[in-house]
């Protein structure tokens, strides 16, 4: 896959926030260079390698780039019960002199069909770590996805966020996500 995006999506006349200058995303400027993206997928999309490069007009962004790799696959599947264990790993890196996040790594496991009476439910555990320009942040996350109806799923989520190199304290985060399918 290859893609090209405007390096200055708000246009050269924007002196403020790009979202305010290009409210509807219809300014297709070629004044700020181009952001090029590429991705190669292997084994039916279970493994991906990709990267991006920016040839912007400004020195601040010219030559900015990043690389990433993703592995996302089913690790085990029961015969007819529909139970399965899936896992993922994602890693990425970009130059720290131009990007807030210089490296990122996350990994997790997801188990489908934990309870025999709830074959579509998923229990997942994930960890993430980002090396930032001014420190680091790590997250441990536990979540459970429960389809309540064919169109509605509820997903309680518990996270513990660890901050390093900043004045922001570590924190527990509790959330509930509702997904409606139309």
C-alpha cells in the first residue's frame, strides 16, 4: 500500500490552528510538501511493516520519518466451541528531535469465549510503553467486551497509567464504552 498526503493540509495562508483554517478538510494544498506512507502486509495482513517520510517545505518537518511493525494473529482456536486466543505486538520509532513520541511498543492478549454461555465476549489484557521527548509513559489495561444485543456492545475498561520524567502522577482510569452498530 502507498499513500500521499498534503504536508500542510490547511494551506500556506494559515497562521493559526490547521483545523480552524481548513474546517472541512477540503483544502488540498501542495505548498507544504508531501507526507508519503507505505505499508507491506504479509500472511493475510497478520504481519505489517511500514513507514512514512515527510518532505515538507519547513526545516522543522523536512526529512521527518518513522517506521513501524505490527504482528496481530490468532494464537489458538478451539474446535467447534468458538473459543480463541489472539495476540498482538506493535512497535514504532521516529526521530526525537521532531516528534513527541520517539518510540512506542505495545502488546496484548485477547481471549474470546471465556464463559460457555457468552461465546462472543472477549477478555483482553494489554501493556503499552512510549518513550517521550520529556520522559516516558506506560499503561497496563484490562478490558472486557460484552455484546448485549446483536447491535450493542458494552466494554468496561480499567487502566493503570505510569508517568516517568514528569510532574503528572500515576493514575487509575476506569471507563465504559458503548458501541452501537447500525
